[in-house]
């Protein structure tokens, strides 16, 4: 249970690429990625989740809030989340961030090679994790939940009853499984089993603004999101033509 003192210390910002950072980037406006800053107000330390498009702008936001970046968390390896080449564009991301600040990039073990390949960063830049590991920023604990399906090493972050879900789960729909490394069965297990521990009163913060609202309770998402309608793996896979 979150105590009030810890809750008061939590620094949590949701930034929309193309609006709050990378405002002049037409691709950022089209892709509507969310970037998150999570930290401890008392110590002034923060980590950034999926620092794509405008690392310098992200650092500037944190600094304006009196926060210093001490790490980065990658939900998965796709360039619109960590940087790299996509659709003929070279997207800024973790490699550019490391030119400004020397910090570790936290990934799930199955995603490490993919992140290296896409971004060009090295093993020395990465800290690999297993599901259930915790990253501590100041006195704030962030639990890493491995949720494969969209990619082999996709992960969500649970902090103070907030779930930062990347492309595993949106308010409406979920991540694609037809891209390299996608697996519909694994995504079903992630949504129905691996995220089952997340209570209904937790707030879901997705990786993209694919719905009118930027966040919603897990309970409302489970009630209204069609991905929770199948009552069996067989029904779920039928939605993917399998």
C-alpha cells in the first residue's frame, strides 16, 4: 500500500511528443507517443520512459522541474520509443540522450539485443532485467513487469498504483502482434495473467494517445476495451485469424 508520504514525493509527468516536446516535428505529431518522467521530488532524481524524438527537450523539462535524470526505462525496442530508423526517418532517442547525460538504460533481457541493434548503443549502456525486478529512483520503487506479445521483451512499469504500459495496452486496443517478434498468444497471457496483479483502481498510462483521454483506470479499461472481451485463449486467437 502506498503511504501518503511516498505519494507526496512522487514526481510523475506524462509528456506528449509533438506537443510537450518535439513540437515542431510532424512525425512526432502523427505518432502521438507518450514519454514519462518518474522521480522523487525530495532527492530530485528522475528516470525517463521511452525518450524518443526530442531528448534535449525532455532533459530541459526535467531540469525546469528541478529534477536530474539518473536513468532511462525502455518499454520496447521500436524506434518511436527508443530512437532509430523507421519509415525513412531517423528518430532521436536513447543514443542522443546518452550524449547529454551518462545514465543506464533499463531493458528486459529478451529486448537487449534488439535495443542495441536499433539504437547503436552498447552493452555497457544497458542494464538488463527480469520480470519483477525493481528500479529505485530516490525512495520511489518502480516494478518492471515483463509483458511479451507486442515484442519479445516488452515491459510495463508499476509505480504508486500507476501502470505505464508502453504498447502492451492502450485505453482502446493493444499493441500490434504482426511486427517482428510479435506473438498474439503471449500478448493474451500478458493482458490476462501477467497484468492481473494490477488492481482495477490503478491508473493506466499508455504509450500512445490513441483515445480521447490520456489515461484511465484499469477497471474502466478492462470493462470497455474490446481486448478483454474474449473469455478464452481460443476466442482471443480467433480475433487474429488463428
